[in-house]
C-alpha cells in the first residue's frame, strides 16, 4: 500500500474500509495495527511520496543528490518488506509482546 498511496489516504480511506472486514473475520486488531504501522513506515521511505527522503535531502551536504538518497534507502526498504512478510507469516512475533 505505502508504495503507491500516501499515508493520509492509508489512514483515512484504507483503514476505515479494512477494519470492519478484519473485525468480522475475528482477526486480532493489534496484529492489524502493527501491519498498518509497518506499512506506513515503509511508505515514508518509498517514492513517489517518501517524505523521509525529502527530509533527509534537506539536511544532507550540497553534493548529495536525491537519486543517491533513493538508491541508498533500498536496503532499508528491503529489510522492512522482509520484516512485514515475517509478521504476516508469523503473527506470534507481534502477539507475544502483548
């Protein structure tokens, strides 16, 4: 979701739509909340929005280009996608905390 949709749309459009569906399916809302939070965190690192990338661009030295920042963040996006997949595959990773 976060790759193509801005965080505001995720919070105000997607969450109200999927919450009743997950409730009806008796899915634990803590787990859903963590999934949404990770997805939102990833959305801050991915273009076309990637607000964190633009914040970073504002504090980097003059010679660092936006393209270099985009390339540098790829390993972190991959890590977040892996963690998101692990949370989906093994919900107990999140549920044991509560």
